[in-house]
């Protein structure tokens, strides 16, 4: 017998390194975090689909109805959402919302979709129904992550490889600094970066810019397109080096790579902003092994890999630097590689 009520939980994520590589056929290395969204879904008794959330924002139900449409669900449902994820902080509350709904509905209605089909449905909900382009990293992480491991995602061949990630063994903590800013240029700038990368790949006659060789990158005309391509090339190399560093417990190297990633995103890809630069720069100056913006940029969150005994100093120092510069107070989260989405109850 099918259940009458299903609750499913789906986490947000932090990308450790490999930024803006998903749509370039490159690799990224996200972890799921222990902040999540829970969807409780029941069949509707009144013939109408209703959505409620503890954090309603204009237009939010499109994420839910988009998932239902992508799963070809026509039966009216009641969907209730709770979450402890900050919204719009670059920790992917949108994917957490989609994935929690998709998993709950799949179970409630016995749709029998695989996790990979649920990822596809959630990506379609966001790109086609909400209208926000997304490369699939967030949904894949939310639905596939395991505790204690990052996921090495390869967007050229769609493979997923778990990479054990536990800096606490080395006395380190991954600190998220939510700048609480979201700059209005995000969507247009994202589309412009994609277009730049497509024109570089076209110029080189290759499908994915991330597969370009060093010679090809050097042969590109200078200027903006050349800088964008250089970020993609160097970031792809940093992902490889980061995976090796983590496997060898070379945490200082991992930190240095994170800082280099930030500089590349700031200078070559030009997707940072003063608040992200201040968060990453202050954290590093106060003893973090490295820090970088994470997510699309222009606001959202930075991450710092820091000795656990320096966390308080870093938090206080970043907060003070934000105050000195007239920015709103940032929010901090200590995160670790956490489990992916799961059905919590079916009754
Ligand atoms: P991020 O994914 O980084 O948090 P996005 O802009 O991609 O930021 O997604 C945020 C949007 O997702 C919100 O504006 C809202 O429409 C929707 N959303 C996310 N979580 C919730 C929630 N718990 N309740 C209602 N809407 C949500
Ligand atoms: Mg999002």
C-alpha cells in the first residue's frame, strides 16, 4: 500500500573548489552540509495543490510546481516545507527545496524514479519552470552526497567519485561566511560568463572549454575571453591538485589552492565582490590556511579552511572588518561533509 504522508529531507551544499566549471565540462568538488530542507507531502483532499513554507518569498512555489511538472505529477498534493538553510546565501536552498519535494513525491506516489532521474527533474524545474540556469552540481550533491566525503563531479562524463573529506582529523574546521549580500547583476553576469566560455570553446573548436590544453589557452586572443578561459584552465588544474592534497593530508596545500581559486575568480573570471574579497582576505590574514568565495559569486558565501582553535578570532575579525567597511553583519556556520537526501518518514 502506498503511504498517505511522506517527509523527505534534502541538504544544501558548499563547493570546496572547481567554480564555474560545471557548464564548461570540468570538475567540481562539493560537499553536502548539515543544513537542510524538509518537505512533507500528502494527497490533497480538496482537489487543489497547496504549498506552504516557513520561509515564503515571492514566486517560491514555482520551484515546487516545477518539480511536480517535471515528474509529470497531475494529482493534487499538499506540500509543507520547513528549512534551516539560509535562503539566497549560495548554499543552495533552491536545490534543497527541489530535491526534498522530488524525493517525498517519488515515495508518496510510488513513481519509482531513480535518484539520477530525480536530479534531472530538479534541474528542469529550476531551468525551465523557474527560469534560473543551473549546471546540476547542486541537485547532484543534495541527492547523492555521503557523510564524510566530498563528491568529485565530472561534467564531461557525468561521473561521481567520493573523496573522503574530514579536516577535523587535522584540527581544522570548514567555516562558511555568509556575506548576506546578493547583487542584482547575478543572472546577467552568469549568462555573460557562459557566453564568454562558449565563444572561447568555439574559437578553439572544442566542445568543452575545460578540455583545452595549456597551448590552446595561451593561443587565445588576450583580453576578457582570454582571462575567462585562463580561469577555467587553472581552476581545473586546482581541482586535481586539491583532490591529491586532501588524499595526502596536505591541508596547507589545499588551503593555498582555495586562496588561488578565489584570486582567479576575482581577477580572471570577475565574479567576486568587495564583501566576498573582504571575508576571504580577512579569514586568511587571521590564520585560515585558505579561503575563497563559493557558488556563483557577486555575494552569497565564502568558505575558509581554518585551524579550529582560531575560529573565534577569525569570526570576530571578519565581523569587525565588515562593520568597519559599513557592510551588514555576516553570518557564520561550521560545516562538515554530511549525508545526502533521505526519506524521513512514510505513514
Ligand atoms: P540559494 O539556492 O543560494 O539559496 P537561490 O536564489 O538559488 O539561492 O534560491 C533561493 C530561492 O529558492 C528563494 O528565493 C525561494 O524562492 C526558494 N526557496 C529556497 N528555500 C525555500 C524555502 N525553505 N521555502 C520557500 N522557498 C524557498
Ligand atoms: Mg540556488
